[in-house]
C-alpha cells in the first residue's frame, strides 16, 4: 500500500518523487534514505525536496525539509528543530522533529554521524535539543539555543518543490529560541 499523498498541497509530484515517498514510508526508512542515498551537500544552497531527489545531495536543512516532505504524506507533523551554536554560527544544525506517542526524536542529515537522527524517546523539545549538546561542543563553540518551526505555517513558501526557498531560513531565524545552559537545563 502506498502513502497517502494529499492532492491539495499546491503542487504535483513527479513519478520519481512519488516513488521516494512510497518506498521510504517510515521514519526509519527516511533516515536510511538520507544517510545512505543522499550525499552531503557542502555548497551554499537551500534545496527543496524536489531538488534533493533530483541532485541526490543535501545539507542538514535540506535533509530536514526532505524528511518533512516525505513524512507529511504519512500524516506526520512537519516541525523542524533549529540548533544554534555560538560563537560560530556556521556550525548551526537543523533536524526534522519526529513526534510519536513514545516521545520526540529526530531525523537528520550531517557530515558528522553524531548529529544525525535520534530515537523518539525524549519527553519534550528541550530534552531532544539537549541530546545534541556533546557533539555540538567543538573547541570554544557550543550549542547555545534551540527553536522549533512548524512548516505548516509557512504560507506562500513552496519548500517542497520550489526553486528558491531561502525564506525558510528567514523563518528559522525569526522563530522563538530558548537558551540551553552548559549543564543541560534550558532557560525558558
């Protein structure tokens, strides 16, 4: 049985995109797709799901958007977790939030395996974000804060198949972020 692909998303899927959505129909399979089938994109781009499928490359944000596009068709919430690092903003990281009855987890693409997905065992977004504390502490840089972006609220941005989706970054930057202190307790 294939995935339910809503017809009211405002775009048409290509046969290749439909195939990806049908084959990689669970969170575990989506993580495997991102880890095994998609190369890391070292470029300065913001690719949509369509471009990731076409070019087979993704950075962390592009991987999170790809997971969201696929899992939205499985009826899942489409939330992103934005992890901010200071003082080196180039080390920021974004993952797709996996929400289950068991808890929150993540699906992620990274050049560092420690920054990939997380099982859905965390009781809230703060604990999920804190699971990235150790791997994101690099030199004098550390995980500073996290924010959550609900992609379903991005009216007018076709992040699934659009050509220029840099506006997603603007929305991530404007999202409310919560500070994480080094001992792992978020300041809310």
